[in-house]
């Protein structure tokens, strides 16, 4: 099954448990268009995906639909043209936040889950962590730890024959102590002025094929 690149993290986590609420209480960043998320309204990003098991491939387009207000915070909406799944983004001060709609997952929360998926000012080799309260059926309440580490910074990367500059690579590692030890969930690559260009997981890879960024 194809997973939208911005939803893959939450889908994988929900296989293990259902999130109860997001921990972050930070205020809105008050921006939508930044170096690594040029999500101007009307822009589109065409991705191809390749699954390992079962073997399959295809493509989909993420469309920037405009803004949406969640509570008192305004976010930029990206919608998958095939599934209709959507993600909401905000950025500012070098931090990039997304709210992920996970209502299609059994036992998932009805409200979007917030995570800071990129910090462009964090040096190479360093990172940040988030703790999210979860419930594991039959075991009780625990904290899901998500660890982000910058593994590439300011260098080049070629995706589907196209060379991108000023790329940041972010590795995501998850754990649920003491039951699930730290394990790498995915590695995302973001290019300055473009956004997500590649997402690698054990079972699939998603790559940017073409894009059209509106002024």
C-alpha cells in the first residue's frame, strides 16, 4: 500500500500503538513558506514510490491547497491527489512543524498529531527528540520517543537524475522504552527551495519526480 510521504511516520507508529495527544504546546510559527518548505498556494509536487514487499510502484501528486485554521493556529494544507489524505504545515525561525491527519487509522486520535520534522539550524550530527503519550493494548500507557538526527547538511544529492543543492538529511528513530528499542523508521532528504526530495524506509522509497512552485 502506498503511504503519503508526510504520513508514513505516523502510519508506522500507529501499527504499534495509538497516540493519545501531542505533547507540544508551542504557539503558531506564523509562516508557511520557508527555505525547505516553499509551499505557496497552487504549487504541486509529483512523487514516485517503489514498494519492496509487495513489489509495486506508482506516483502521486501533493497539491498545496491554501490555509486551514486549527484552533487559533493557521497552517498550509497539502493534499494527496489520489487518497485525499492531507497534511498541515507551518514554519519559522528554522523550525518546520506538521500536523498529520490520522483519522483513517483504527484507534487513532481525531485531532491531528503535531511533530517538528525539521530544524534547519541544527548542526550536522546533532538532533532533537519528542515524547508522545501512547497506549499499548494490554500493556498500558507509555511514552513514544521520536529522535531526529541531522545526517546530511548543506551538501548535494541526486534524485532521479536531478542534482539538488543545500540538502538536509534527517533520520527518524523511534522507541517505546522498555518494550521497543530504538530503531530507524525513515530518512528524509529536503532540498533548499524545493522541500522533500526523497524519503527512504526499509520497505519503500519515495522520490520527487517533478515540481511546480507558484510565485
